[in-house]
RNA sequence: GGGCGAUUAGCUCAGUCGGCCAGAGCGUCCGGUUCACAUCCGGAAGGUCGGAGGUUCAAGUCCUCCAUCGCCCACCA
C-alpha cells in the first residue's frame, strides 16, 4: 500500500491506479479469512458457484456485489466473516461447450472415448477456472481464497457419493423404468425443471379410430401428435362421460396403415370430458399422462421414437423417419384413408431443452430417481416454522407451493462430464443384460457375447466406451471409488460402473455443507454450519435453493443450511430486456469496471436494485456512480489538504458545548444516518442504505458542512478539523462495503491523521453505529433554519439575475432563530454570497423600499436590490403564495376541527399538526403584511 | 387454469409498522473559470402516485374489482 506521504493526490480519482494494488493489500493482510474475536458468532456466506463455462456476466456481478457488501459489513461489525468462493462444473453446459469445440475439429466425443474426452474437458476447465476467479478478484470480492472449492474436487466428490449411498440405503434413491424428458440433441435425460415450455402454433387433428368389429363407425380422437399413433395401446374416456358409456370395453383399430393393432377402450378419471371429443388416445411410451394411465391399467409402453428423435423399428412403416417427417407422413396417410375428420389451428406449449432449445421427447427409460416427498416436507417445515427466512417474503409462497407439489427427481444424465453415479454391476452375474461398446469400435454387444469373443472381463471394463444397463440388473452401491470386495452375489465377478453421471444440481444441493468439509466432521463444518445467508437470484429458487434445503437437512440431522435466503432480481438492459450475448445488449461487468471503475459498477448494482425486483443497467447510472466516487475523492482531497500533517482527536460528546451549531448538526445527521443504515442493512435493504449514505455525503457533508467549515478555516481557525476528519472517516466506513477501493485508498491516507486508530485497514475498521448521545434535534432544527435562509437568498439572486460573483446586502428578520443566525452570520454570508447580513428581530428594522423579500417558515429575508425590483411581479408572487398558504391552513384546520382526528389520532400527530398550523399562520401573516406594503 | 410482480416527474427508479407541501439520479431551462471537484457549483420548471370503489380521523402505502405490461407454476390429448 502506498504510504500516505507519497505523491499528492491526483485531481480526479483514477480507479486503475488503485484497484489491483488495494486488492493485493487486503489479500496479503489476510483480511479475507475469518478471525475470531471474543467468541463472536461467525457470519458465513457460501458463494453460488459460477459455471466454469464462461465469463462473469452482470448477474454474477450483482451476486458478488451484494454478498461482498454483506460480508464487508459484518466483518466491520467485528464478526468472524467467511465467504467461501467456488466454481461449478456445470455438467451439460460444459460438455456442450467442449463438444462444440471438438465439432470444429470434425470430432465427436465418441471419437475420443470417455477417458480422453473427460481429460480434454479438464484441460479446458483448468484454463477457464482461473479466469473466473481472477474476475471475482477484479470485482473486489473479499472471499477466502484459501477455501475455494470446485464441485468436482475430492471433497465434494465424496460428499456426493456419501449422499447417494445414504439415500439409496434409505430407499429414497432408486432405479426406475419410467417416462422422462429426453433431449434428442444432448442425448440425455433432463429433469422437469430443465424443460422450458414455449407456446407454439400447431394443429389439432381429429382422427377417426374405426371400431375393430365395425369398419364404418368409430371414435373420433383429437391429437397434436399423430406420429405417436403408432405407439398407441388403448383409448381412454372418462367414466362419467355419458357419450362414451357404451364404448368402454369395446375395441378400436389403430388407424395407421401397416400396423395391425386393436386398442381396448378403457375408462380413467384422468381424462377430461370437455376436451376434444372426450376420448384420449393412450401412448404410454411418449406422454407422461398416458404413462400414468398405462401404469394403472397395466398397458405396455411402446417406444416408437428413438434416442435421436428418429422413429424406431416399433414405428413399422415409419421407422427411420425423423419425428417431424413422420408426423407429416402420418397425417398424409390418415387423410388418404379418409380418417381425418377435421383439423383445427391450435396453440399449445411445447417443451424445449433449456440448454439447446431442442424439442424434448418424453421417453420411457431406465433412470435414477430421488423420492422427494419426505425431503420436501422437511424443507417446507423449516421455512414454515421460521427457522429459515426468505427475503422478500413473497417468495415463501412460491417455495412452499413447489415443495407441496413435488414429484420424483430424475438425477441420472447420460453425459460423461460430472459426478459418476457410484453404482457398479457384475459382468458375471448380469453379463446377459449389460451392453457395452468398446473404444475405437473394437467390438460392441452384450457382455456375454464379448466374453465369448475372447475379451476378458478386465479388458471390457478397461476399454468400455458406452455402457447400457438393461432391466433387472442388480446394482452394487458403494461410497468408495469401487467396492473392493467385488460382487456380493457371485463372490468375485468383475464390476463395471454405471455409465451415467448425476444432475449437476445434485452436487450443488450439497454445497452449503460439502464446501465446509462434510462428510468429515471438520472444524469448519462445526464452526460455520449452518451458514448465515444464501444470496442468489430468484430464478433458481427451485433448481438450487429448495434442493439445498432438502439435501442439507437430510445430511445434517435436520439442521437447515442457512438462516436467511435473500433473493435478488435479474439485471436487464436499458430497454428492460434480459441481457444476452445473442441480443448483443449485454454489458460486460469487467468492461464497465474498466470504463467507470469497479466501485462505480458495484455502487450502481447495489443501489439500483430492491430485493427480489429486476433492475435496469444503463451507462447513465454508471456515470452517476463514477461521479460519486470522484466527488468523494475530491472531498477527501480537500480535507487532507487542510490537515497539513496534523493529527486530530475525535470530537468529544462530553465537550459538546465547544462545538458550533454546524458541527453538532452534521454529527447528529451522521449518527442518525448510521442508525438507519444499521437497520436497513440488517433487513437486507442494501439499495436504500446505499442511497442514504450517498445523499448524506454529497448533499449534507460536502454541500453544506464542508462549505460551512471553510468560513472558519479561512479565518485561520482549525476547530472544524476534528469534525471534518471524523465525519469523513465515518462516511468512508459506512460506504466501504459498497465502494471498497476508493474508500480504502482514501482512508489509508487519512489514517495517519487519526489519533489512536487501532485498525490497520478500513476493511477491518469498526463500522459506525448510530449513537443516541449525538442526536441533536435542536441543532438539526436551527441549522435547518440557517439552510432555509441561505436557500431563500440564493433563489432570489437567481430569479433576479444577480451576477453570481456579486455580494449583496441582506436582512434576515428572525425571532426564534436569531441567535444562530447572528452567531453564524459569516456562514450565511459566504454560502449565500450576501454581505453584510443584518439579523434583525422586527420587520420594521429592515428597509421597505426597492427590496425583494422572502417569507420563510419562521421569519423573512429582505434583499435591497434597487433597480432589480419589479413590484408587479412581487405582488403576483406574494398573492400566489398567500393563496397556497390559505389553502393549506384550510386543510389543516379542517383536520384539527374533525372530531375523529382529535379523538383518534395519536397525540404526537395532533401536536405536529398544531405546530404546523401555527407556522403556516405566521408565514401567512408575514406574506399579507408584505403585500400590504406593496399596495 | 392458478399464482406473483410492475404501473409514482420527459426517462430510470426510491418511497417496508398509513401521519409535514410525494423524493433522487438523468434529461430540460436559467446562471456560474470563488484556490476539493466542470466526473463540478447555484437556481428553476415538471407528478389528479394506472382506473373505479371501499376501510380509516388520515391512503402512493391497507382491502375489492378492472386495465395494461411482465414473470412463474400446471398431466392445454
């Protein structure tokens, strides 16, 4: 850190010269690590780990800013503060990026084989991960880098396996043959949450299914997916539906040519009577509702669409066609057969893969699931009981409703990048049902066949590239990398691991405890769990937040992972659109930081947002924040310049009488602010707190106190220095969480002037608390009167076009406030450029001719302006003000006269109204007598 | 189909136990080279707080309905 005596401060704040150096100073000082102080309870935030896939965007910047503000605040409050940084391996997203890179070389992941592909991803991750961490450093994130975690590190790996095994043994994880969402492009199952539904214009075809025993009639059935007719196994109607009562039990013929199948008509309450014709074709292989109905009625699920979205052998004449082409052909064939009764334009929502936007195909397959009911009940309970608080509160309802309607979570993904499922199968016991493709297409087939071809078991495991597990295979679940004892059933058979990996969110769900060492009972886990706040965007409340609560409660004996959940909104562009690379409207946080300074970016993000609401980011706002940093810099430059090497004591409340009114005023304002900020930050109202700090520093401290202090300083009186230094020091402390760089830089230069300052750095200097003994209503009122006089004179000057530099004589008629105005006349003179200032107690003591007067709330300002006075204009203005005052008095009197008000309003409010009444009355009298003079 | 949010000055937004004449930044207009700062200083104009009811002594704030925009959830064959 540059010593304070170094080069003089440049005229404008230069972020680049400060940020990197200051961050290094903090990091080397070890301030980012938690330090025990008097056994104070710790403050802990686990950072939502950014994906390794890319650069930080403004959403990350917002997260980082809010969490850093909270951490810096709590650190300055003296709490041992821990902010754990981390990075997420981001299964599908990362695999897609690396596969896209491979595709440019004309390769697929299968050309490389699993091991080589995973190695390639690791190489890429090792390049991008440091970049992301570097970006967090540039933002000023005060997180503990000695504890940084990657979701695929050994610790989290172990946490994932342990959780899987425990849930499996509890019967909460199981392998099931069920319908799932399948992305034909990503070639993997995805969970319900990873499907985005988009409204699409399509068609609803009404198709006649002829009776099996009577070719003329039949049932008319509406469908949006004629290509799935090939996989129909039944037709269902509602048991209450009178129209179809006689149909139940009969059979219809599958209407497409080339497939001979009769479909029983069944009754099921899930069928809606008022939709379409009331009859529903049942395709358990390709529709979730049909699958359920099929389960109830023991129907077969035919898979007519294959993993790649192409019709399978089961589709008969349509086999080999793409599903879209198959639809067109099916419609054409139905039309040709005269079986299309009608076609309606129809808008319905179609599921798309969140990652690649491909239309998702519901398919029946073998996947791993988590049974959620018990986990969800617990997660709901801790929120309902208030053990965990959600901010803003309205998201509580959203959270609870989701948990109450939860369904099993499909956690297996047919990817190579991620946490491998800790399950093995025996080649000897199950070799008839396991299919393996070996690397480089040496061979492929069932294990039993490969063994016959001469591959030994070890070679198959070693060279397995793709593995498919058939039905009925017995899983061997193990928390260790491989069960040493081998197959329990046959004793010694070679094992092959389940090829699937887990949904990324499974490992993310363990984050609050896996980062702290679980399943080890580590010192960090004991000390920092449960964490204090989970801060993230409302868009991942289900994906991540709810799952963290569920899995953490399960693993940590029912103790929820955090006390508060703070949800922020999305950052949008100037037009309110979501920022995205493809729209080209995304502001890169690092570019913004480069341009305006990181403090400016942070301040804009922190003060531009309110809890849970989206915000817009514009260059204008960034400029405003940059200007604020510069204002602070220059204000500090002034104070430091005046100090001239002096050391000062803090103002002493016991000696408060030695302080002048403006001193007591600014100190009172400061403590009022500090008290408010304390409350606001405790309630996660970062934006409001930041704005108040901004307004105090600029509009009160710099605009009024600093200007007022110049009166004494120029007269050689150094008595304002302790107040200037103290308020600047406190302001820097208050602002530090928001604008850490510029405040630390200034503070390091201010520190030598602070007598007995114990803190070595602002980042660990105590945060100001509002102290009641400094609150001074009298000083605030009297200085407020002084401000009113100054403003009145300034307004008159501006209206009358008095040259800015010219001094004018002024009279103030004052009664109550005469003392301060007389004592501090010099301040009024300088701020209003009015000299000499005569403070008189009666209007008659001020001149009447050729003057412009302003009636104040108490008293009057009179400026003898000679030829500038326009009597007619004065009269008009006075009449307008009189009318306003009279109107106001009428309203106040109406209120005071009301029985309801006098009997029901609090005494305090009544007193306030009465005082106001008197004040306006006084003002009105002043206005009237002034008008009378002009007549 | 259900739920949530937004609607306040020309623009972007604050306004969280209902209680001064509803605030800020930007923009606009007028005026400023005062030795911290033109990334600045002083002044001004500009709002029936989306609409209609209601509760209350008192409503931008609470309740009901409506309108427009946006979001989330849902097995819309």
